[in-house]
C-alpha cells in the first residue's frame, strides 16, 4: 500500500481459500463469488418491495441464477431503523418459505440475512448454507446455532446493529476500529465452535458509517482482507455511491460496478449485488485481467 493507505492489486493470504458451501466449491485465491440480493421486505432501500411477494422473490432468485449468480442472499428485515418492527415469527415467515421454494431448484449457495438465532435455526433447517449477520454475532445464541448446523457465517461490522438508529457515527480510525471489531467477533465465533474455514468477514459499508467512512474502508480494504478470512464487499447501490456521484437510487449502477471492481482488486472475494448480470460481467472481466480466468471466446487477431 502507498503512504495514503490505498492499494494497487492485493492478493490476501487466505485461511482455507478452497471452500465448499452447500453444493458449490470456490477457490477464493483466484475466484470471486457474486451474491444476489433478494429481500422479502416491503421497505428495502433499493427495490422498495419489488420482491416482497413470495412468487416475485422466487422468480427473482431464478433470474439471478440464470444471470450467473453464485449465491442467493435472502432477507426478511431491513437493516435501517425506519419502518415498523418485524417480529421473529414474521421474519421466519418471510424467509423460510422462500428458502424452501428455491432450495430444490438450484445448487447456488443460499444465505439468510438475519441476526436472530431463532430465524437462523429455521432457515438452516430449510436448506440455507450460510448465515449473513449484520450484527456481528451479538445475539448470544446465534454462534451456537451456526456451529451446531456446521454452517458458514458472514460476520459484519456495525455499531448498533439492525433497526438501531446511530446518529452521526464517529470513529478515530474507522478502518482500524472495524478491523479490531471483526477480529474480536471472529475469535468469538471460533470459541463457539464455528470452524475457521466457515467464516467470512464484511466491513459493513454504510452500516452506521457516513460516506467518508465507506470511501476510507474501500481505499484501505487490504487492512480488512489481511485478517485472512474471505472478505465480502456489500456496496451495491449504497448511499456512499449515491452521495459521491450525486446519483439517486436507480442511477447508481455505474458507481456500483466501479466500487465492486476496486474492492476485488483490493482483496474482496465475494460481492453482494442487486443488478446481477452487469455485476457478473464486471467481476468476470476483472478475474480475466488478473489471469484467473480464460476468455470465453478467443478469436481476435488469432486467425
């Protein structure tokens, strides 16, 4: 990294880079997984409820896989504090039927975006492979549920966790503090019996962070990736992109593609996206430029 902490191309030494999740195998030493976001919520910040109805969510999952998604991330509750509370039973009713409907149709990885042990338990029983927790395993029962199921976990940094308002979040050094939190929560996961090769980390762009924080995390992503567990970059259509470009929701695709490409170059090995087809194209192009993937067609000036 240079004097400002920004990297060029960063290949982090990974803990167990070859991983089997569900029925798919990844080599994160030379591969990036594309995770498609599908929310059964009426108030998602990007799609505003477009996949709230079960049939619409199932259709979206099938389209995502057809477009090249490696991974489907199902959520039943927004992270933000606005909107009515979502009881545990309601969150379960949103995500479990979706997992059950999709599990038999694809070998793609399925994760449940939840921070609640009871939701995770039922989602894993329904066929989910991963728990994607934006609360950093703070629920006292969640790590045990994941360990008992032999599932994978995404440990994400946030200050307050889902549905908690954090006004004007402040950090002395946002990257150092995020990295310290992730190391501590990884240690908690290991102590609870979650195997190291089943842990993924996420710095939590925009989660209790302002635009300057999220840009700094992106510039210094190698400091997160060097923790050693595969790093997930969840940057799709987020406000730090919108504020940087002056772009409202619906006009952030170009910024999203730039952000995920930079994150991959700086160590991310999983990207979480709304617009699957263009994201897959961008990621596969980056993989090819890094020498990890052959062109699908090679004819130009070869005849």
